[in-house]
C-alpha cells in the first residue's frame, strides 16, 4: 500500500468537516418548506451532505484499516463507528431525536460496506465475507 499524499488527507478531513457543518445546518431548520419543489431540493441537499459525510468517514476508516492490517470482515464492522459522529450531529442540531435510529442504521451499513470497498478494492464480496482458515500448528 502506498502512503496517501498530504493533499488527499487534507481533502478527506476538509470534506468531513464541511459535510458535518452542512448537515448540522440543514438539520437545524425549524420549519421545512411547504411546497413540493423546495422540499425536494431540501431532501436532495440533505442526501448530498450525508453522502459526502459517509464517504469521508469511510475513507478515513479505510485508511486506518489498511495501516492497522484489519481484516475485510472487521471493515464491515467499522460502519458502527459512524454512529458516534452521526448521533452527535443529531443531538447537537434541532432535528427530532426520534428519527435518529431510522436515519443512522442504513448509513452505518453503507459506511461499513464503503470502507471495506475502499480498503480492499481487489476482493469480491464473497471473498471479503468468507470465514478465515482455521489455525494450524504447521505453517504451509
């Protein structure tokens, strides 16, 4: 694995902070627009900010996974780490906290899948989720 450039690392960190600020700003609106097209635009803006947030979070987790030699199965579980900043965004904004679990669970799943894809792009889904071979006394 080659080391990432400083520009890419700063881009991921900057994207993470910009998307978290955008999400907290979008989720803090007290009243949603009553018309159809402004409401659709609001939903698209929120989904774009969520997409950037998940991508930047998954890229950072994939970088750590490659550095620490995590297995691909552990990368799937790394999506659970998304719950920490995601729940902070909900509780710091004016968004209703009752929708937080329904909002976070699909994105935690997507974040785990994306972090595995970014950390190990050469593996297929079947190879990444296969069981590890049993331990042996004699190395091959």
